C-alpha cells in the first residue's frame, strides 16, 4: 500500500478548487430536491421536506438511512430466449425512490465539476460528449499514418 500511495502521490493529477469542493459538499437544498423530483416524476411529489431532513441528517452524520439499502429485486427476460425457461431471465435490483433522488442530485453536482478532472479526450459518460468524437479521432490518426490514403 505504501508503494501505491507513493506512486499516486507522484502523479500530477488534476484537483478540484476549494470553491468546486464547497459547491459539491454544500448542504442539499429544497430547490435541488424539487428539481430532481420534477425530472423523475411527471406530476408533483409530496413529502419534499422529509427528503430534505433525511439528506441533511445523512450528510451531517455520515450515516446513510437504512431505506437507501432497500430495493426491489425483479427479473427481466433476455431478448430472444424461451420465456418458459428460468435461464431466460436475469435479476435486476430496482432502488427505492429516495436513492434515485439522492443519486440524481449528486450526479448533477458532479457533472458541474467533472470536466476539470477528466481529460478532454475522454468522451464517454460526460455531459455533451459522445463516443463518436473519439471514433472520428481514431479514424483521423489512422488516415494520417497511412501512406496509401490521403489525409482528410
């Protein structure tokens, strides 16, 4: 472990500024919860204050509520498989609504700072980035290094 820490300590990795850390670590607001819930549901959701209290307590104590550990396990059928065969199904876990709200809220916060941590060549799973950008880059590199084909 000492060698691993030494190795990673020697790397010049990007860091978040104090302001970015404060933005990410700020207490969750009612407005943030309302925005996330509106995007998750088509109608209004009751009990927003309950979410706020739960998330505030979670961040203050560092202890997740037990409800975040709950989920519903169900099965979905595999495409093109015999529906009467048990092997044709795979289990998935559906998180509770409170976990969905918290995950979406933290994801929105992380998306505001993630581009300062990840290199510009990384195009997967970043806002406003698509994998086709890197495919085009690879095609350009291949064409550039190919003596038979003109570079476009």
